[in-house]
């Protein structure tokens, strides 16, 4: 847990700065998110549906957002019937 905290600290900034960077540099916008079970933050997914880039952010109660992961090929998950595998 300490390693994760140190890794995140190197990739954190005020939420407004992070949101501006995702929007301006990558054309990403928020597509989903949810409150962590212990209430310690909000996990958000930002994506650009045209280019397929995506980023997950962890936003803390103090307004700091930390990059968790990013990648390419963002898209919808196909619907599956109960018991069927992707």
C-alpha cells in the first residue's frame, strides 16, 4: 500500500489541472465514475470515443486527482446473456 501511495503521489495534481490536461491534450471527457466503498475517493474513467484513449483517475476528498492507469482501444463491452462468456 505504501508503494501505491508513493506511485500515485508522483502523478497527482489539483483536479482542475488534471481535467484540463485530459480535455485539452487528449480530448477525453468523463464517461463513468463511482464512489469508493470506504468513501475515500471517487474513481473516474475518462475517454475519447473517437481516438479510443482512456484514463482512470482517483480523486481524493481534498480535490487532488491521481492518475491510476491509461490506455487505448476504449469501447463498449458487448452484451452477454447470463452465464455466457465474453
